[in-house]
């Protein structure tokens, strides 16, 4: 497993005093203030690791990069989604041709976009890719890190093998390390995979005290009949794999086994990407429900992950809010955990919420780096 450092508490008072002494009332910038504290501590940790001059004077979040992980799910043979699994590939092609919401939001916020094929049913053919010189898709990259042609139906048996989980971890670790070598200092994560809310809900229930029904929602908008079917299938799978002590005291091997039993190829690689980013002291912007479940798994593997997570928004998936509360409670860098930055009623995925939150993250860094103090501005309170 990757070594993840806890954030140093030695400079918390100094950073908080700098925030408090900006030309504003205490706490007047709301959630941007604990976010600035978090970013400053992560920047300090990264500089310490790279032997740069240790300083908390400036937050650095250069080259924000969106990684969208895509994979298909065998459980959709039971029609647990409004869409057939073929839509996963169709949407990946839409990303590559520049036509999706995530393309729009990445372009408007100057975010580099990479799409990772973790195991969609059919791989992308060369002749399906956009033609060179198409300005609309400039900068959109496709990386193939396939673990198979979709997972197995986890309601009937394991979704994948432990070997596939381990390969997925290695793929994503190498991918993030490459991003770090290229100077990326902020990662944003998104996903695409028809029926991946089923896998996410099952993992959430297996790793927490929440029941399957509390973790299962309508995803992209399934019918009552489909919802009943989805609940039954996931409950059957959980009876097969749920451990007696659940979230308490699970070993790394047991958590990896749960990923093999219930996970998706894209979820597996997102877990590893989060671990690798935290190991390199990069903040990770978490999108909606599926990415948040990947963050939960990563945190169960290493509790220090919690302090590198930035929660971009609260989605309409009913389990997302209760899961966010559990993850935020694990953050230890501040007495006030960072709240999700947005609540826009989103339920799309793709990393859209993470991309939309970037301007607020930049604003938090900007006020910390550039806003005058009472002393420097000559303002007396």
C-alpha cells in the first residue's frame, strides 16, 4: 500500500491566524476559510516531501486536471438502470468528441480532461476517435487501462478477481504518478458507468452501518419496479459478502475482497487514484455519489486520506448526504470540517460537480495568497 502522511498540526495556528487577520470579520468567508486552511496544509506537506523551502505563505494548485474513469457493470443484465450498458461507450465517445457537460465545464474552467477506459463493454476503435485538428476536443485524452469487458453480475457472484483489483490499483497509481511528474497539483475525479450506483450502494452498505435500503437510490431515474428489483439484487449480494464486524477492524485484504465482490472497474481505479494522489500530497476534488464511495473505500484503507479530500457538491442521490457527513467527520485538520461547496441538485456524474466547484477552490487560494491583512492595509478595527 502507498504511504500517506497525516497533515502536520504544527502550523495550523499560524495559518489560521493569517486567515483571521485578512481584512474581513472572523469567518466571514464561510466554507472558503477552512478550505484555505486545508489547501495551505496540503501545499506545505507537498513542499516538505519535495524538499522545497517549507512555507505556508502561498497555496499552490497548478494544472488542475480532471480524470474521468469509465467502466461497465454486469449487474445491468437485470435492468437496474434506465439505460443499456452500451450507453457507457456512447458517452465516452461523447466526451472524446467534446459534446458532454463535462467538456463544457472543463473548457470554461481551464481544466485538462483525460478519460480512462477501465473496462467498458467494447473498447474504443481508432476510427471512432475525433480527427486531428478538431479544436472542439483539443486536450481531451483517452487512456486505456482495461481490466476486462465490464464486470460480472455481482448479484450472482464476484464482480471481478483480486488479480483484477490489484491490476487496477497499479494502473491508477502509475497514472497519478505521471500527472504529478507533469506538474499537476490538483486532481478532480469523475466517472461514467451505467449501473454504477448499484455497485457504489453495495460497497457503502458493506463498509458502513447503513442498511442497503438507506444506500440505494434511483440513480438516473428508475421506476418503482426497477428500484424494488435493484434493492433485492443488492441485498442478496450483501448477504453473500457482508462481514460480521462491517466497518470496524477490516483488514486491507478484506476491503480488497469487498472491491472484488461488489466493485466496478472504474471504482477500483478511482480508489487507487485517491490513494496515490494523497500519497503525493495532492488535494483531490470529489464529485458525486460514486466518487464519494471510492473515497470511502480509500479512507478505510488509510485514514489519512480524509484530509486530502475536497467535497465539491451534494447530489440528489439520497445516500450521498449521509455518506458525506461520515467522511467529513474524519477530517482532522480543523475544528470545522470542509463542507461540500455546492448544492445545485446535480445528478449527472462525469465529474461535473467537481469541475463546477473549481472556481470556488481557486477563490479560496486567491484570498489566502493575495488578500491584504489589517496591518498591511492600514485598517484598524
